């Protein structure tokens, strides 16, 4: 029940509200409504995986004479990749601020539209500068998606399932990577499509898939947590009541378990950057260090390898450009199964053990891979096998970085906090990663690529060590319990501390 302690002006979004909406959402059993949330919001990661993988796999084709685009493979995996990430960082910050101010639903519609428009324009590329600009704009939309989607998902999914669902959704990036790898094989087949047509059709198909997601996403509601904190308590109450009634009918029960408590907040229209910065870097300083460490480690590793794996295969193992997709599809499957199979342990064994364990183990395994590669002990097949094992653990760890920063800060700052840590961490590892990696692998010198592997391994291992000491035990706890909202007073359930 939502009730006004003070006179509240709903239009201005000011006043004091006591509500049980968060507790009511957290105690809901899993239902068709939650599946709708997962499909409507989570499937965009498949699009991102499709996009990134396609670009990495077609780099060699774009560089070939007759592709219709005057560009080199190093420019695709280096400059274009870095611009994509730079756009994502900028988009995360810009749309993250708008998401906290105007709501999750408005922004996850707008960001998807930006992404789709930029992808369609990429298919029409006629020069390198056009391609670079479109890659930046595509990343701009994706960055906004990260902020809007992660905040919405965590605020709608019950606390019992939040860890595994968040990891699986973020890990679904790799389903898109599998699709992108296999799609690139077909689209790069010159027996089926001309050399200057196939890669364009690949981007066009991504647009079609995105439009389907947009149709589903229209039915995803605004976050009730965002609504009541912005003076829309009646809307939040009505939405949760409708969901509860729908779930009671689906489960065939007369009553749902009682909510675990209430929360009292002072509603507000928006949160300024100054307050967000003071909250994150003063009150939650250790959590800020944790978030930055996790993002820098995974961003360097993943952006470098995702954009450059095809180049490694062609440079060192003479794999034809039209066949790199097969290899990437294999490691993409391993990446998806990591969060899928390990995700539930983040809710049971706990965040600290699983986050630190996946980061450290993937880093150590990558050191072993670097040693084998440097010693000439690997083929294209065995290198792919090594990456499968490394990324099985690294993928779960990387997904937990998004989970961590989306649940350990107050909800008024959630989207902006996600945007900030994504942008800073990804800028440090995701922009420098592709540039450094492209430079090292382009040289054709084994020692240079070994160095790139070791840098990624070191950053992942160090991030895991930070998590050993600083990771938050957030498993199966409400968001409001993990980080008390600004200007809030929580009334916990009896016996809960």
C-alpha cells in the first residue's frame, strides 16, 4: 500500500511516501510477466553480440578490393572498434542521466531506436569516415541501452532471482555472437552474394531483428521503483496490483506471501550530478573502487579479443576470412554457457566468492594460454579450445560487473552509476584495448600478441583480487537493503537485520 505522510504534489514530484512496492516486487514468484521483461529487455544484448561479432568477422572482407569501402582490416578492428566503444561510453553517460530523470521505459525505447537507425546507416557506408561515424552512433545507442536496461531489469526482477537473471541476460550477448559468426559465414560467401553486398545485408538483418524486439518492448512497463520515487506512487501501486492479480490467476492461489516491509522516501523530480558523485565516491568509496576494477578488467579483455579474434586467426594460422566465423561461434557458445551454468551460484554460493573466483581463474587460464601460444604449441583449433575455457569463466565474471554496479548504489543514482562505471571502465579498457590489440596483432610478431594476452590476464586477475576484499554480499537481498535510497527510512520485516 502507498500512503502519503505529507501532502504530495504528484506533478512536481515532491513529498513523502511510505510504500511496500519494492518488497511486493521482490516476493513475487517467477511468472510469465517476468519472462516478458526478460524477452523485451534482455534480447537487446543478442543484438549487441550480433553487431560486434559481425564487424570483427567481416574486417578482412571489408579490406578486400571490391568491397565498396576503402578501409583496412586494422582500421576496422582498431579505429572503428574504438569509436564504437567511445560512442557507447558517451551514450551511457548521456542516456544514463536521462534515464534517472525521465524514466526507464522512455529511454529504453529511444536508445533502441538510435541503435537501429545507426545500424541501418552502417549498411549504406560508402567511405571510411561514414563507416566510422556510424560505428560511433551505433555504440552511442548501445551505451544508452546498458544504463536503461540494467537498471530496469534489476528493479523488476525478484531479489531471489536477480543475480542469475542479470548474468544470463548480459551473457546472452554471446547468443548474438554465435548468430553473427554463422551469419557472417553465409553473407561472406561470394557464391551467394557479391563481395560488396553480403556485408551490407548482414547489417540490414540486424535492423530487422531489432524491430521485432522493439515491438515486444512496447509492452514492458515503467519501473514501479522509479515511479514512486518520482512522485508517481498511484501509478506504481496500480501497476504492482495488476501484476499481482495476474500472477495469482496464473499460479492459482488466493494470496501471495506477505511483503517483507515498507520504505519511506522523500520523492524528488531528479538527482543532480553533484549529489550522485558525493554519494558514490564518498559514502560508497569501496564499492566505487570495486566497480571500476571489474569494468576495466573485463572491458580490456573482451573488447580487445572480441574485435580482434578473427585477425589473430588469419594472421597467425592462415584461416580464410570466410571461415573465421566457425571458430568464433565455438567460443561464443562457451561464453554463453558460463553465465547460464554458473549464474545460479551467484545467488546461492554468493557474490564475493563467485565474482572473485571467475575473474581470478579466467586470468590464470589466460596466462597459460599466452604461454602455450608463445611457445608455438597451439593451432587455430586448440587456441579456440583454450579461449572456450578461459571465456567460460570470464563471461560469468564480466556479466557480474554489470550486476554489481546496478545493485550496490542507491536507486536514485542507479542508471547514472551504471553509466559512469561502464563509461570510465570501458574507456580505460575498451578503447585502449582494441587500439593496442590491433597494433600488436597486425605486426605478425608472436611476442606482441602474447604481450596483449598477458595484459588482459593481469587486469582480470587484479580485478578478482579486489573483489576478494570489496565485493558486496548482495545475494537474495532487496536493492533497498543493499543500498538504502537517498533520504529514505526502511522498515524491515520482523526479525530481519
